[in-house]
């Protein structure tokens, strides 16, 4: 099977199958070989990998990963892409096509039998479900190895942001709780057909347990509250938690060397963990 990424190939397939792009499914197919190679390299697709691909489109990524020997579960929602994918996947017994909404998939059930392999996700994500999908995956109790995800550039920048900057927020802290995100490459809109209105970027998130907290739910509650009104101080955003009034909260913050007049956007993930555990024990 030839590679599927060239613009002439994509156009040929679309006309052969009379395929119509659906905006509601965020369909922008990758046509840039250089970026495709960077995704495949970051995924480290090999015989020891079991890779879930969300939204395979016409099969571009899945086929490349299968050629490297990986087992691929390709989850596609669009009925009209299924005949195209069946044809493109037919030479590869190691690709399993699942016709479903990725948000409805029970990843644990799907991947439990492969727990001894490296469990990965690779996707050029439909933008409308980027954040819920990332959390659905990370919150599934599985020994994930890594996620390699194409997403809107602006979302990628928020995820990799460091404390203190304008991009740093609840999303940065939450993803960093589960792993280490790294920017793999930016992708201009010309890397896709049809070209989206915004630029994109590929992130690789190495999943690893960096932070231990007393209660994960409470940690996320503190993070959400700390960023609930960005211009307000921690003292304002967090008072009321554990029924502490401002004075009690201020004293507690002093004990752990965090000034009450700081804003959430200045706290490192370690400081959030310390803060959440201290409050949780109240
Ligand atoms: N992977 C292909 C590529 O890189 O050329 C296509 C990427 S395109 C940005 C997004 C793909 O996700 C489309 O094939 C679209 O139909 C599919 N999709 C959209 N929503 C989905 C969902 N909820 N579950 C599974 N697939 C979905």
C-alpha cells in the first residue's frame, strides 16, 4: 500500500468514494510528510506498542504505524469513512477498525488484554473534543506510556506553559499532573486538506506519576478554584474551601510559605500539591 498523505492521493480518494467533508467532525486530513514523520517518530511506533488512534480519517497515520509493526485500534465516527478505511486497512491484520464515537469508548476494556505492551494514543484530534478526550484518556486507569496529539496551537501552548505566563492555567496544571508534555512541532494550516482556519501543533505527553496527593479530586477542585477568577488572589478564590474564612486561610497559607496575595497562575504544580494536601487535612 502506498502512503496516503499526498494531496493528489487524498483528492483521488475523495473523488473515488464521493466523500464529502463534514465540518461537525473536524475533518482536516494531514498531507504533510514531514509532519507525519514527526508524529510517527514521537509515537515510537514499534512491535511492542498498542496504539489507539482517534479519528483515522482515510487511514494515513494508522497505516504508517502498522507498517512499523504496532497494533493499532483506529476509532472513527464517520460512516462515510468506514468503506475507505476498510479498503486501506485490508493489507494490515494488525489494524483493528472500530466504528464509534471515541468519547463513548471504554478504553480500559479495550486495552486491558494488552497491559504488558506499551499503551499509546496517537491522533490528529478533531478540535471540538480535544480537551474532553485528553481527560477521558488520562483519567482511565491504565498504564499509559504516551500520548502524541495534534491539536490547535493555542491549546498546545496552554498545556506546555510554565507558571507565571498568561497561557498557564488549570489545563497546564491538570495535564502536568498526569505526565510531561513536550512540543514536537508546529503545523501550519497548509499541512492539512482542507486547510483549517487556525494553526496546529503536535504534543507528546509522556505519562508518568510525578505528583502524589492525598486526594486527586480535592487537588483538582483547588486548581479549578484557584483559576476561577484569574485576576483574583488565592485568598479570594480559595476562601470558603474546607469552610475556612479569609483569616484562617491566610494563616494556613503563611505556614506553607505561600503568600495569600499571589494569583493561581504563579503557583507551580508542587505548590498546588502542597496547598491541596494542607487544606485537605483541615
Ligand atoms: N487522522 C486523520 C489525518 O490525520 O489525516 C484525520 C484527522 S481529522 C482532524 C479528525 C478525524 O476524527 C476525522 O476522521 C473525523 O471524522 C474523526 N472524528 C471526529 N469526531 C470523532 C469522534 N467523536 N470519535 C471518533 N472519531 C471522530
